[in-house]
């Protein structure tokens, strides 16, 4: 009662303050806003509010810093987005915040096991720390200049030979060439962001300039002070981080905000050794003269550990080397080297993002969500990275609340289902037994789902999960079927795990509850079908058909709750393909407002499961939309091809690419059947043998090879089966008749 009284007092005060200042009443406005969705326990998750506040706070700073300082050297996204002649241009008239909405692309570099992910933008701008300042390289003088962020052409390459190294090359018509190589290396003192610059020019009087910049691919990141090191071989940024050059610069130039960008002061002869800027826009440049036609190379090291962690070795996280971390990962070989490259890049993305914690991205999404983590765990398990999978399972249980709720954001009703599903898949595919100490945790997880379900009544949402924001990209709070499908699978997976632990009574109860929830979904969908006069399914009982219907495909992929040719899945898939696809890619109107790679692959998985050859067109479109470094942002601008939503390197998308390829080579059928090669495209074995393994399945692990043999195609495999019992195998190569393989055989020819 006291809380209600205090709340009313607080609302009264807010109303009075709003009226006094002539602004909109926030209480009334909030009430109006909430009417667009269904009543829910949590209107908007606090975590999203916090993230959005940070994003828009930076956007507000951007609006103050950028538009009236366009003579500065800004990052690539600003150059494009603020240029009225560029397709990426966005008018700013009534926008209070200026945010990167057209070129959200970057690639993380790093070492397995550490959570520092330097990022590199499409023009070689290196941001060593989370949300930090950046380093940029230019060639100036000689009558011309090469500023990579202003260059519309560049070549970027992800090199995965021992380490992951991102190379960025830019050039101009006057013969100026600049190559930037960025990687994280291990030293005795800890991990270091190592950036190498190679410059060449045919002209006299040119110099390589390395500059520290008060921004990153999201916008302004304050630099209040820059000072030279005592040795004179680098800088100390904000009295916190070191930037160390491999050679002494010819000279150093410093500037503060009132004096403008250091770019405009490169001819300044002041002998400064430091600069302070109250605005937080300090810049500095190290100048290295170039000899005509001679390649000049210099490297810059930025230690990634704090100074106290250098001094105390016990604070250091053990660094894992790439060859150790990738030793058990399934190897893929295809004639299509682009598909193969994207797989290798995706594997490294997952390894990088599953170190001390699990993150769906290195920057904007450097937070934990069960939704992304569950798919990432599933992909890691499929390709044999079971140590990382086991660590992920442990992290999942550490985040479970006492009431059984697997909480990453309050108000998510899909998380328990996703966690139990991914954990079940881990134990099912590895053949390991569920540890006895997990028993109570699993029981709490399924009970949470049972208790969360709504009671039976006459409403369209009778017996479903409560209204909530669900996967966040469906729209306002509602009774989303996505949550219900995941909850059904959570109960079934919980039953599987508990059966292993001898909890047969609770397992049977889970299955009974799952069946009841599935019937409630189907009753609700039947009412919805009558209302909309179609079997195509909306995202909730109260919505019409729109792009959020993509969430209903979960009943087919990945959950397989319904048959592959279920009419409701077919109708929904066709609706999406006809109304929500652009350039063979799924365009999501809700939130993302862009082409979504991982949801495109969800639709492709549904088509593949049904044996519909259109899956490959969608796969090809996703492959073509990847960045030169083999990465996908969460959503892609349909015109610029740049990222327009979320992180510039999205680990969920990488996980989906891995799962798509694995499912093209092997799928679980009914009973103990394995289906081999249902999506192996002829172009994958046109020049040489295609192979993939070892791949984990619920029957054990398998290594598959496909090659042309005269006019036929030979498929062969090795298996390491659970309990040494081979499964029944069917080969379904696209375009050819299925072949039932005689029991125990390990090869077959088809034509």
C-alpha cells in the first residue's frame, strides 16, 4: 500500500514538473505508448533501455561534434552518411541523435580466452578497447593525400593462418598505397593489439601519419589527454593506455578541440609533448617521412591489459592459442572456396566470442543473452568444440535464478526453453551423461515453465505463455507463439534430461505439460486461422500477418515440433517469401528494418528440411552479403549493403551459417535414421572432393565425403557411433532419388 502511495506521489511530481516546463507529461505518454502492446509484467527490459541510453547518449554527442566539424577526418561511416551525394546519406533535420545507421560493419581481432576484442572498420580504423578511441593511418604531402576513410575503394582480407589478422589496403590514382595489418598477439606481458602500417608513394615530400582519433565506428569516444612516453616512442592516452611505436617519429603534433583536428595542424612546428582537452576531443599525430618508391613499415603496439594486471601475473587470464582452440573443430572442404572461407571465419567468430563469457558481438552486443548463446552453443557442439560447449552449459546454470528462471533479461519467456533445448542437444550429441548435480536445476527450469503458463479460459491466448517482448524484434509486447514453441521444446528437453537422471515421474509430467501447451497453441492458431482466413500464422493471436511471422518457423526449424510439410509452416513460409523477401533475403520490418542474415537462414533451413531446392538461393544470398572479412552485421541496409542494426559482427549469424552447412551434410531423421547430404550442392564437389567432419549428431559423430566418380556421385563416411551401434542411413543428394543404405555400409554411389 505504501508503494502504491509513493508511486502516485512520484507520478504527481513528474506531471507538475512536466507542465511547469511545457513538455509532454511522461506518465500519460508512457500509458499511451503501452497501449500499443498487450499488458505485460515487463514493458521494456531494463537492459535494452540501458543499452539504448548509451547508444543515444553517444548519438547526442555525435550531433554536437560532427556536423559543424566536417573538415575533420572522420571515420568511414560518417564520411558516407553525412555526404549528400552518397547513397548512405541520412538527413538530420529533426534527429536529436546522430547514429551509425548505414555502415555498421567491423571485424573483431583477438585471442581465444580473453574478452578484449579490438575492432577494425572497413577502412582499417583500429579501435583497441571496448568503446574506446581509435588509431588511423594516412599518407599526406607531396601535393596529394590518401585518407582511407575518404576512399570509396579498399581491399580488406581476413587472414586465418595461425592467428587472425585483418589486412586493409587503400590506394589512390597518384600511386599512394597504404596497407594496415591488425591482429592481437601474445607477449610475456600479456595480449597486445599489434598494428602494422606499410606505406609507399612515388612522390617527394610525402609522410606516413599515424593519428589517435577521439571516435570509433559508433561515434565520439572522448580523449581528454595525450602525452608522450618518457622514452619518446609513443603516447599515453587518458593517463591509462599506452600506444608504442616500433621506431621514433620524425615529429609529433598535438591539438585540442578549439584548435581543430590535428589533421589541419600537421605543418605546426610547436615542440609539444602533451595536450589536454576539456571537451574530450584531443588528437595527436606521429609523422614519418617517406622516400619515393620505398616501402616504409612501422608497427604500433597497444597493450590490452591494465597496468596493475601486468604487474600482478595472477590477474592475467590464461591465453589460448588459435591452433589449440581449433584443434577439435570440424574441417570443411568445398569446391566453393567462398562458402568454405565463410565457415572458417564463422568458427573463429564463435571461438572468439566464447571466452570468459558468451557474447553475440564484440562491441554493441558485448552483453549476454540466452537467445544468442543457445544457438552459439548448439553450433559449437555440432562441430566438435565440446570443451567450449561444456563451459557454456556451466555458464547457463550459473545464471539460473533460485526459482528456476534462466535470466538474461527480465521479461523473456523463451529463455528457459532455449537453455533446456541447447543443453539437451549438447548431452545428446556428445553422448555424455547429465551430471547428477544438475538434477534440481533442471527440475526448477521445467517447473518455471509450468508455473509461468497462463490458465485456461476463453481468450485466444488461453493456456499460452504470458505477454512479453519475446525476441525483441517482433514488435510491442504480445502473446508471442515464439515463446510458446520454445516452452514446449523446453519441457520435452527437460523430460529427456530428467529421464537420464532417473526422474521418470517428473519427466512424464513434463511431456504431459508439453502436450497440453502444444494443444493450446494449436487451438489458438485455429482461431487465428478463422480470423485471418488463412493457415499462414501471425506472430501472436492478436496480430495480422507481417514479417514477425518468421518466428513461427521455429516449429519446424530448429525445434521440429511439426512435420516438415505441415500446411501451417508451408503457408507461413510462402507468405514470407512473397511479401518479406528482397534479393532472396529476408527483410525484417520490425526493429531491424533491414535484411537479416540469420533469419534468412532460418527460412532456408525450413526449405532444406522439406527438400525444397530454393534453400540454396537463400544460402547464396547470405554468402554474397557477407563483408570481405567474412562477417555479417545483425541487419543489412538493403541499398548500401552496410550494417544498419546491432553489432557489426553478429555471432548468431555466424552460428547459423555453421548450422546451415552442417545440416546440408547431415540431418537427424525419425527414429535412429541419419539423412546424409540433403543439401550438398553440386557446385561444392565440382572440382574436387567435398568433405566435412567430424560432425556431431544425436547418433554419434560422422565424417562425410562426396566426390564425382565418372557419371556417378560417390558418398562415403566414417562413423563413431554412440554405443558402437550404427544408425540407419538414407542418402538424399539434391536432384537425385533417395537411397536407403544397407545396414552397416559406409559408402554408396548415386546417379
